[in-house]
C-alpha cells in the first residue's frame, strides 16, 4: 500500500532506525518515544489492525510477540519488565492503519494506561 507509512518503512522508502528485520517482520524505534525503550514491531505484509486478522494469521501474531521478547532481552529490559501494546481503531489510540505492536520499557509504567 503506497499510502501506508509503515509499508513504506518496510520497503525501505522511508528511513527508520531498525532493530530487527526478517522476511516477515521488522521492528524500529518510535520517532516519538513514550518510554526509554519504545520499539514498533510490525508485519511486513499490510494488515490494517487487529480487527483484520484471520485465523491463518495466528503464527504471524505469535512471531510478533516472540520478536518483541527478543528485542526486550537485547535492550536489557526483559528482567525489569516491559509492556506490549496493540492499539486498535481510533478509540483504541491507533494512529497508523497498519497492525503494530508497541514494545515499551526502561522505566516503571503506570496502570491504568490511559
């Protein structure tokens, strides 16, 4: 999708600070971090939101979480704790129409979040 900023990042048309890349998933640092570690983990294939996932996407969703866990370890936040967030729709806070997982950590995170 040419108008999707995350698809364009995935294609390399828009620069980003990548922390992970494989054939199906990329992860990059958020340009407006909300915590010392704030990484976005996305599928390369365009999926609009969690509402667009199908049963056939189960492996992809699992891989997104496993990649996030691996990044948390690399970033040194796995032991102290981190948060994984998937915002869905306008009321859920989704600002980019491409499924993405926020990996947040490096400080204490309040609850409830918003």
